[in-house]
């Protein structure tokens, strides 16, 4: 696929593809079934499993498919409840006919255990079609080994790939199976084919598109990447910026959609959209736009950053402080970085801590350096891990050398005491001279 054709294809992902077919009509579910299931899940979180079993039973008997799936598992495995294959099948089938992928998975597992392979494959296929990675992995095993079905390596590979492309824990096992067979999870062109085949749900906002795609995982989430592209194509600046980076990443090379041309297109799209937002008074967009143009038009970038910083935006304050720090204009760097750090910006707090530790534009003050490093750690920001390393290093080295800040404080204290002594002596001399005059 050429860069030009790829860009044309990406631009088609905007919105409004047909809705997926609806699931079968569910039978009546008792009003308290979901509440009972929630109690069961809470008991599991608290590791009070036996206490939770009565809640699970009520939820499953109330017709709630997620509970029926868990009940089928418990009865099939015989862990918290005595093993009962017949009852396990009843619960699994009740949820499976409602279209629940977990129930379809367990029904397939149970039927496989009973040797009813044809029906097992049917239910596992239905479950895998909904993205159930474990079902797809089981199908891969069955076709590879010829277990109840004619051995078919092509079919096995197809199902292993489907499993490996999910976030299910068994996707890792499927990937190992593909590695063993010497086959990639995505072969040439397959990843982008998967992305372009995603049906973008109609009726969603641009922010919905972005929120669905922002945490794209390079291997397992072609659907998320599709939504990220849709968000960018519908004018979402942050999505376009993120997409421009993805399109020239190592992941893009690995999966066959590397495109500097498409990347440049989305980079320009991001710039244009950030500028519109910034000119409309969005301070966060001012920081994004300024950072994108700082190399090509630094004076204009500084104008946007100063405007946003004066509006109190922590990102603008951070980036403005960083630029001044790079220029060694330490007083302005310290001012803006401190403003940003005071709002809990972890990166800014790390930089302020480093300025105090290194004595950049201020006297060296280890106590203040430690304070700001701790602010960075507490912010839970990515840079907090580096701040923690700085704190550990200072603790290991006993403060890391001469603390001019502490010395300065001591000198100030001594000077204060000397001043008090001087005042006392002066007062005494005045009194003595007064007596002589008399």
C-alpha cells in the first residue's frame, strides 16, 4: 500500500458505518440479579469467596448472564462449589442463548469435555466472533491437534491470530503458538486491513472517538487506532497530533503502515486545530500549539506560552520555564517552573529541584531540592520516578556535598545573633557614657 493510498484510506474513517446486528432478546432478569452479582464481585475482591457464593447463586438463578458464566465456571471446575457438569451446562446454555460470550465460552468448554465437538466448535466460534480471546485460542488448539475436527493448520493459525490480537490473557499463549509455528501475529498488510475494516459507531461525539482510541496498544487494538483516526479526521487536535507520531513510529514499520506523508498531513492538521482553539482562548491549546511551532517560529511560540502562562496554565508555565532554562535565563526559568510546580506539575517540580540542587540561578539548597523532588514524586507524574531517584541519591550520599543553602541559613542565623550582641553592647556603652557625663 503506497503512502498516498494509505492517506486516502485513513481519511475515509470518519463516522457512521452500519450498526452491528443486535443480540437476541434476553428473557426477563430479576430486578435484584445485578445487585447480587455486584455483591459477589465485591466478595471476590475482598477474597471472601465462600461468603460470596450465595450472592452468585441468586444472581445466576435470576437470569443474569455474567453470573451464569461465573456459575458455570465454578460448577465445571469444582472450586467453590462441588463439581456438577450437568448444572454447569444448564447455566452456561441459559446465558449462551442470550449471546453472552463468557457463557458461550464455558458451554463450548463443557461440550468439548463431553466429546460433543461439533456443537462445542459452534459455541466457541460464536464466542470468539465477539472478541473472546480464550475461545479463539481453544479453537486454534483444536484445529492444530485435530481434536474432534479435521486437523487444519490454516484454520488453527487463523484462530491463533484472532486470539493474539485481543487483550485476553490467552492472547499471549496464542502469540507463543504462532511464534512456535514461525508466523507473525500480523503479516504484511493485515494490520491496516483490520483497522480499515472497523465499523465506526454512528451517533458518537468526536471526544467519544478520541476517548475510545487514546490508549491505543500497538499490537492488540486495531479498533482503538481506527477510532483515533476517526477523531483526527473529525477535527480532534490531540488525536491528530498523536496519530502523526504513530505513523512514523517503529510500530508503524512493524505492522506495515509507516507513512511520513500521512504523518505530515496529521501534524499540520493538529497544528491548525490547536491554533484555532488557542486563538479562541483555550490555554491548554496554547501550550500544545506553541510546542509544535517552537522550532519553526520561536518568537510566536513564546507569545502563546506567555499568554497561557499568565492565564495560570501549568503546561504553558512549564514549557516557558523550560525554554528559559535552556537559555540559562535562570530567574525567569525559576519563576515559571515554580508557578507550574505549585500546581502539582511533576516535571516542573523535578526541574525546580534540580535547579536548587545544582545551584542554577540560585544558591545551592539541598533542603529545597528535596522538597521539590518530593512534590514531583507525590504528583504521580511520569517524571516522579526520576525525582525519587534524585531523593534516593541524596539520601545515599548524605546530601550530595556542601549545602550552600544550609550554610547561608546558618550564616544568617549567626549574623542575627551578632546583631543582637552588638545591640546589647551598644546599649551598655551608651549607659556607661551616660554615667560619665553625670
